[in-house]
């Protein structure tokens, strides 16, 4: 029994071309929409914020010292202190420590609460607010 047809012999099949880098990146970006809630927020928005914060902390650690970088981040030492050699860099770290970290923590908490409320809500909020309390309707 012959498994190949005559058309296969005349026109041999070639494998598809490999995906380009642009195609792979596009597919990865589109796949991010499959995640919802906290997982989506952490991957799409949280990761760049955390990577930037860590990079700034490491840079400050090498420039002004690790102890000083920690002290500036949590507010023990002022970024304008005489012991700090690069005060502009330290001010940036201080702002990230006092504004960025609480903002990220608040965003994560808000996302968790929003998802929990959506999962527990039985009726749409408009219906709940429109209800006048009359049991007969």
C-alpha cells in the first residue's frame, strides 16, 4: 500500500519558516491578557516597578554604601546628610522608599480586595442600590 500521494512527490512539503522575534514577542504580549486580577497586575505593572526599585537600591548600595542605602530607604538617614556622597541619587531612593513601596503594596491590596468582592457579589451593585427594601418588590 502506498502512503504518499502523487502530489506529495511533485511538490514536497517544506517546514514552515521559524517565528521571528517580533512574532514571538507579540504572542507573549497577547498571552498576558489570559491572566486576571493580581497575577496580571504583578506581571504587567508590578514587575517593572520592582525591577526598577531593586536596580535603584543596588546602584545606591554601590555608590553610597549598603547600610546608608538601607537607612535612606526606610527614612533613618536623610538623603541630604553629610555622610551621603551622592545626595541626588539618595533622594531618588528616598522617594521610592517612602512613596513607591507603599503605592505598590496598596495597589496589590486593592487588587486582592477587588477580586474578592467580585467573586462574592451575588447581585450587581446597581440592583442592590436600587432595592428599596420592600420584600414584595
